[in-house]
C-alpha cells in the first residue's frame, strides 16, 4: 500500500531536517515505497526528540481554548 500524502509530507520534512537517508536499488527513499516503511522512517527519526526541537504551536493551534 502506498504511503499517504500526509505521511510523505512529514517524511520529507524530517528528511530536510536530517539531510540525507539511504536509498534502495531503484533510487527511491524507503518511505516512498509503502505505508509501513513511512511509519518506520517517522518512528526512527522522531523517537526521543526533545520538545525544544519540534515546531512550536500555541494552544489555539491545537483547538484548545485558553483558560
């Protein structure tokens, strides 16, 4: 099954941050080949990431009202 556009967008954002990743024999990056590979790539590059390294969003961006 092909990866979703949302997965691909997120994978390319990660790739931009990390700079490079290995390709398969056909020259494709692994996350372009399947949903499972995209999930593996995302998990491998976001686990243990500090909150300071992530994009900062306000509570309003998440739809959480300010109290």
